[in-house]
C-alpha cells in the first residue's frame, strides 16, 4: 500500500484573494493570499498616492517611520492578511467608498523617486 504525505489544510475561512480591496468603511484590505505572496508582514506602513485623472490609487509599502503621511498596517493576528484605515485619504480626495468599494486587480509599477507601487484603478460599483 502506498504511503501518503498528508498535510493538514489550515486555510478554512481564509480569503484567498490576490486582489486589493476597498471597503465601504474607508479601509484598504490586503487579503491573506496577497499579504503572503507579497510579504506584507515585513512592512509596518503604507504611503498612499492618487492619480485623479485615472482614478487610480497607488500603495507603497514601507517600514520607514519618518514619513509623516504614512498609514499603519493592521496585521491580523489570525493570519487573515492586513488592512489600513484610510478615512482621511478617501475623504480629503472626495472618493466615495460606497461607490468604489470592491476587489481590485493590481499592477506593480516602479515609480521614480518612490519605488515599487501597487496600483489599482477605481471602478464605480454596480450590482
């Protein structure tokens, strides 16, 4: 009889999304798959950018504590990824998260003077 090399599945209730989420409550979420694949646990903060013409958000992950415009990443203790409460970002730019909430495919761009930024293009939510 063949021997099996079983490994216990421990991903129950995990969000296996490789997308960045924008919530109705003014947060940006990094689901477990995105979080793990991009080693987000090694960062403490994000710096956010906005391209108004393209309705695009840029997310730059950093451990640099000196930038005064950083947002703190809340890392899930239960392994569910992380998130950032970005209420001031959304409100000051008049981005209505009730219109633009959802899961977004991202692209990684290298921006001169900044580094690698994860960019998402906002799309108005429709049912």
